[in-house]
C-alpha cells in the first residue's frame, strides 16, 4: 500500500459548474505549500477528489502542518492507496491498516464504504458487512458500534482503493486568489495581521502597505512588520510589502492641523497613499484592522470620515470583534508574540492627548486646507521613495 493524503474541501463543493476553477486553485495552493518540503509529492484531482501522493521519504508532521495552512481545506485524511486485486486482497489490506494504525486493542469500529466505481462486484452495504466480519475475525477484542465508534474506517472504491480512518481538521475558507486582491494596511499591532489572515481566508490575495516614521520609529519596528507579513504569508502566500516613509507628512500635519484631529487626518492620508498603491496593483479594495469603538479613530463617525477619501471599498474583517476575540486569533496564527514586541509604529508616536471621537467631515476637510500648499508634494515624495519588500 502507498501513503497518500485525501484532501477534503467544504464550500468549493457548492460552486456548481464553476467548481473545477476552485479545485484547480486549491491544487495550485497545495503544490505551492509543498514545493519546498523534503520529499516528492504528486497533487492531482480524480473523480471529484484531490489527492497528494507521497514518495517513500517525507516528513509526515511537516506535510500535515503545511496542508493545515492552506485555505480551502476542511480536512486532511492520511490514506493508504492500493489497487483492486479482489475482495480477499482488500480484506488483507484493511487488516494490515488496522493493525499498523491501532495495534491489538479493544476499540469499537464502524466500516463506511463508498463505491464510486459501480462495476465493483459488491455494493457499499455488502462491503461494510463483509469487511466488518473480517475485522472481527482478525481482532476478536474489537466490537462494532454504528452510532459512536472509536474508529470510523473509510474505504473508497474508485479506480484505486483508498483506506483511511483519521480526518485532521483544516482551516476551511476559500483558496487564496479566487476572490481577487486587496491592499492591507499593515501596522505592527495585533489587529491588522489578524484582519489580513481573515480576508485571505475568504480567497483574497494580499498586498500590504506599512507607514514608517524614522527617526521616531526604529528599523526594528520595520523588521517587526516584515516578520508579521511573513507570518501572514504562511497562510496567504507571498506578500508585496510597500514601506512608506511617512515622517514628513506626519510632521506637517502635526504643525498645521488641530492636535485633536491629528489621528483622523493622518489616517486619511494613509488611506489615500494605500489606495494609490492598490490602484497600481489592481487591488479591489483596502483592508484594515479596525473594530468599532476600540479607540478614538475607530468610532462610527471616525470611520465614516476616514472612508470619505477612498474610491475603493474598505473591508474591515474585525469590525464586530472585541479585543479578546482578536487576540485569540492572533495567538492561533502565531502573530501575537511578534505584535506585542515593544517597537512603536507611526500610529502610536503622534497621538493627541484628547483626540476627537466624533469628527465631522466638513470640519476635517476645513482643517486639511492648512496643508494645501505642501501636502501634495510630500505625498508624491513618500510614494516615490517607498521601499518595496517581497516577503515570502
């Protein structure tokens, strides 16, 4: 018998005539995830299923961990693949599988056969009954439990025959790239990496923009954001990171605008610049980590005022999450410990003591008039001097 993995998907199965497009995208994502692992792997579709066939030498845990980071997969099933050489040979293979996987034990079991190849001489119910009898003869200490078995033994009769009993949970969602591309405003905090992860889970590929403010923020702060992009990329794939030098723009806003409005005006210029790069990369929207009411710049009035500068839609996957829920996801995807490293980003350097929480758009636009003579040149300079880092 040969070791393989059966890949189970969820939502893709509901896609009707377009399902093959999503299956093909999932196959590409699996191949990308496995290409740098030790061993040789053949990823292919067969009769509405996706399989990963493995060469002799490979790291089981490494492969499973890689597959568990592929959006679109709801289950990873280690299967033993064998050819059809009659029922007696199948019975021998099933006994060998049970012995190797569970040893001599008093587990309860149930056989769940699926006969996709209709010319097989036994139907599914007959296979269930006959294999159940074979197992009981070989392992007298085991017994059948059709309602809540310890072992659910799956046998799929296709062109080849697949035997498995374990379903390792996957992340679900949709394969990255099947729902377009978006620009993530990535900071060094907890929220934006989680927002990027969640939007990627819906099949959206990511580019990112980070606003750097030297000398007020250190090189280590930038490295922290690159590390966060790499951690998100473990799920979302390669990320192009635009590092924008935002210092001159922030200083100009600080000097000429009311201090209680600093954060809102700063956010509006961040959105303008991020939208510029989004347009260059044909992104279909912006993504931020904002949650209603979490801070002054995230009230409903603040978000309305911030969004007013954008032509593209702004997606906020965390909009209804509280901080504890966000932290739980950050811990799950291993971004939390990096996010809490004590390296400040530009959003936390120029913060007013008493920021406005219910800004009025007309008032903010009036304050921005003080920037008219200088801000366009500063924005253009920031765009032209942006550092691009390809994070893999």
